[in-house]
């Protein structure tokens, strides 16, 4: 993602979606938000969205979802020594939701 601020701005304009009706859309948006926050070196929003995006996206079969999780895993490498990102990356690996980019070993 090359424009994290623009991405977050579009998210705010789009409004909130209900995860009951829009599981994939909400999960994708949360993964994009978390990736943008990583790229802006602001980990707090990441921790709000990473687990929920994973919970939502593991329920869908989507190449796009996997791509967004890969992007998030790569962006999280900055904080891989911290407990929460490390646990998230481990869950991605355990559930085989990414091809391995950024995933903790």
C-alpha cells in the first residue's frame, strides 16, 4: 500500500459495515486499516483490528483476503518482537492463511 493516509481517509468516508452481513468486506477493510497504521508507524490501531480481521477473513475463501493478510503480515514485521504482533503472525501461520510473508517462525 503506497498511500496509507488516503486509505484510512476512504475508510472513514465509507462508514462502518455490519460484520453480520458483510463479513468479507469488513475483514478486508480492517486488514487494510491495520496495514495502513503499520506503514504510518502507529501500532495502536493495528492491535484494534488485526485479531478481528483474522477472525472474519478466516471464514471466507478469498484470494483477495489472503493478499490483504499477507500485506498485514509483512507490515507487522516492524513489531515482530512484541507479543501481540508475534501472536497474530503465529495464528496466520497455524491457520495457513498466508504463504508465509512476514510470518514468525
